[in-house]
């Protein structure tokens, strides 16, 4: 069973029903994890700031 990297709560994941790129939400603390591997199951914390920065970079390039 996978545990939340933030609060150590068990994550409710059906390994047979997840694919790479799926986002899993911790019911206890609300942290989002992206499935980056399925065999074995590998999760990475979704960093909202990183997505915002990427969007800003794209907008800045368009303005130039």
C-alpha cells in the first residue's frame, strides 16, 4: 500500500486501474501526486508552483 509522502496516510490506489500521468489526491491532507510509474508504483508530488512558472515562461516568450 502506498503512503502519502506528506502525512504518511495510506493512499487509496487501485494499482490495476491507474496509468502514468494520473493524479492521486490524499484524502487526509489534500496533497496531489502524479503517477510517474506503474510497475512498480511510483508517485511524485505535484508542484503547483512549477506549473505556474512554466505557464509564465510561455507567456513571456509570446510577448517578446
